[in-house]
C-alpha cells in the first residue's frame, strides 16, 4: 500500500498528473476508509466525506507544487500511512455516533476540535509562551494540544499558531499539516510515531524498564500516554486498536505485536 501511494505521488510530481490524485480521493478505496462520515438519519460530521477528500487532495497538490518528494517518501515509508489513520480517527471522532452501520470503527473525523468546555491547555514555557486570551485545547485530526505543540507545529508551515490556534480547526489543510507534523517529529524523550512504526526506534534502558516496547501501543503512549497508558485495559485504548485493526483488514496487512499500552508507563 505504501509503495503504491509513494509511486503514484512521485509519478504525479514528475508528470503533473493531478487528476490521478483527484481520481483516488473520489474512488472506492478512499470511501472504504471513511464510509460513514455522514449519518443517513441526518447526523453530519464536521469534516464530512467531501470535505475530507478536499483536505487530502489540497494537501497533496500543495506537496506537488513545492516538489517535496522527501515528505511523501517519509510519510508513506513502511507501514506509516495505515497506522496514522486510526490515531486520527479516534481523537477527532471518538464515539461520535452511538448507532448506525458498522459501529463504531467505520465512523470518525466527526469533530474538528475538542468537545465540551476544555481548559486552555497553557503551561509555562519560555520558548513557546501562551498568548493572553488564547486556548490551546485539542484541534484537528490528531487533536494537537498545549502551547508547546502549537508553537513548533506552526513554525515549519509558516504560521504563528500561538497567536491563532483556531486556525487549526478552521483551515483543513493546516489541520492535517499539524497532525502530520506531530506524527513525524520526535519530542524528547518521546520518539516520533513515524520512527516507532517503521522500526527505526530502539527503546532505551529507561523505555524497557517502563514497559515501552516497539509496536502500535507505544504510539498511543506518545500521543496520550498520560491519560490512557499504564492503567490496565480501558475503552480509549481499545477504541484506538479497533480502528487500527479495521484499517489493517481493509489493506490486507497484519497487526503486528504489542498493540496496547496497558502496562506501559507514560513518557516523562
């Protein structure tokens, strides 16, 4: 799957065949990933099926315009792509609809930002100080949170997200750029999700002592370990695994080992 995508996008870049991308995101494979972003009874997910196609289409067209083949190679390398999707399905759309076909793991991408009345997620940080009046709660498909994530996520895409964190929810291409930034970027002592899932991460002695072993489970630890990991079986982790297994089944690939983080201590 990753080889197919990589070759397709490189072919598009070399030949400027943007119609190839358009065809994929209008086609059957994409719709198998996201069959239920709108409920037949009228429930509408905030991203929406057409909106989701547009997000990815625009993102890849942007890559083409800037000739960033290395970005494509890095993201689609190994098993990255199909492991990225369940982690973005879960936080933005966890239990977004209690009934309907294929519940619950064919649903996702239902909310652009954290629901309820979230706190401001502001912590003292000299490099990435909070802007008065701004809140850094979860936004986008990976629910990027805290000022120390908004600041560095905005820098490589040329945006001051500390000043305007709402941009992550309001502009879909920016939304997915921040998610991809989080996926690809190590933040010590955490490795990047990408390095874990492609097998380049090697646990340190401290990781081994904490039960953090290579596999899908440690990615949950990277993303939300303080809330979900080291607490035994829980619905949040089970939900992530459910999405992951569904996407693996669609793509015809194995699940691998160590899918949960039930016995892993969170990263410091």
